[in-house]
C-alpha cells in the first residue's frame, strides 16, 4: 500500500509540475502575442483613443466657430445688401 501511495504522490507532483509549465508557457505566449500586436499597431500609425478624442473635440470646436462666422457673415451681407438696394 505504501508503494501505491508513493506512486500517487509522484503522479500528483508530476501533474502539478506539468500544470506549472503549461501556465508559464501560456503566459509567455500571451506576452509574445501582445508584443507582436503592439508592434503591428505601432507600424500602422494608429492613434490612441485619447488622441482621437482630442482631435474630434478640436474639429467640433472648429465647426462651431465656422458656423458662428458663417452666420455673422450672412448677417453682414444681409445688412450690406439691404443698404445697397
């Protein structure tokens, strides 16, 4: 019975070690894939979400300023057109 217990202990230890190796391999593969993906994205000049949001906010502000200037110009042209008639 003692040898059977020893065999089960050895088998359990072997399985524990195998799981540890598998876990390490998985983490190493994840790190390698993340690194490859980061390099791939950097090579394509993608922007970060923060950069995108900042440019979008600037574009929105420029559109609003453009609309305000257009309204002002239309009002001035309207006054000028009314004065010349």
